[in-house]
């Protein structure tokens, strides 16, 4: 079933999903698998990208940002913030990463 969002919001959400999948390719390892779930809710569209790679340590994203590597903060979080949405990343070393992207329907 199609999930309908206005063109600009759909484009930015798709770009953020692409950036998250690129991160799986770059950081999770050759054998890692990824799953994408789309939830079409009345108030928002939520996309979750989960992988079974090595994950990352707490504080790692902040360290990367301070070192000038802005992929997550700009390519993922920045896109969603511009739409009034959110991008949350969860990871436990050894247990992969989950990225949850949420775009509100109102205002998008």
C-alpha cells in the first residue's frame, strides 16, 4: 500500500533512509543484514532501519560530530528536523543499530 506524503517531505525522508542504509554498508560489515519497516500512522510516518552489525559505543556519534564527520547530524537528523520530525539512533555494542525516522503529517 502506498504511503503518501507531500513531495518535499517524501524526498527528504527517502534521502535520510538512504543515508542510514549507506551507514549500514560502510560501518556494519560485509555480512551485516538490514531491515526497513515503514509505519503509516494517522499523525506521522515512521521508518525504522535496523541492522545486525557491531553497533557503536555510547558517545561515538558526538565524537564523530566534534571531529567534523557530520553524516548523521546533517544527512539524517538535519533533514528530519527541517520537516518538524525526529531521528533517533539506538545502539548497543555487539547488537547493531536502529535508526528511527519520524515525519509528522501536519505541516509536512
